C-alpha cells in the first residue's frame, strides 16, 4: 500500500460533515463520478445497486471527503449542497414529467370517442340498467387506443356503478372510415360470477 493510500484512509472526518448525503443518495453513480468515489458505480448493478443507494446516503460524505481535494469544510459542504439541490431538482422534474404523462394518457382515454360511445351504449342498455339501476356512473378508463388515420382499435375497461350494484365494463371497438363501432361490451358485476354480453344480450359464465 502506498503512502498516499495510507494518508487517504487515515484522513480524519470532520464531525459536522458526517451526516446523510442527499446528493449521493439521489444522484448515486453520477455523484460518485463527480466526487471520485467510483464505488458508487455499483448502483448500476441489479439488486446490489438498491442497497448501495442507502450506503451512499449514509457514508457518502465520508467517502467524498477522503477521495476529494477540499479547501475547507465549508467548501465541502457548499459543493455537497449543490449536489443535493440538483438531485432534488432532477427527481422532482422526473416525477412531474411522469405524472404529466400518466395524466395525459388518462385524459386522452377519458375523452376518447370509443370510451364515450361505450358509456352511452352502457347507459342505454336495458340489461345494464336493470342490473345496476339508474343513473349509471362510469369511472376512468384504462387500456389502450391505437389510431392510424381513419382506422383504429380500442381495448378499454372501466368501472360502472348504479343504485343497485357495481361492476367492471370491458370494451373493444374498431374505427373504420372515421367511425367507431363497438365489437364487445361486457359487464362483470362485483361479487357475481359470469360476464354479461351487452352487445348480444348473452351471459358467459366463464370469466
């Protein structure tokens, strides 16, 4: 072991910096490269990486202090605060972007022609109204819609409830020449077996 390695290992840790390091926790391997703490690259290893996140959070300040060149404790603290600030900004931005994307998907599905056509068909169905009661309220849809020009397909599901009962509706539709056509509209009542075909008026006991 070289003299420089010995000095690095024995470099004392100021008590005021021996605390949780948010920059190391939030930016992990990026923080590690920027702070000459290359053990942080283990965060890229599956399973081990998850554990390393917390190791870096707890021990990151110690590692960075020993591996870097700092003018003073204040210099170290100032730099680590910047890492923590940028880590928070990046994570908040990523979460906001993700939530925005999810919200956009729900908005598009909720306002799609296929969904509104399915809800109208459900609310006009004598079978559905006799089982659920009126008025029938429809929940937010999930699934996918694919559109290419005047053609498209939709596979959606959404909750439906009325004064008498509640259930889940499964909808499949196709778009031809710019117009949507429902090919499947089925109702599964909560707590009951069987699926009711609202297009053909039949009951399928297989779920």
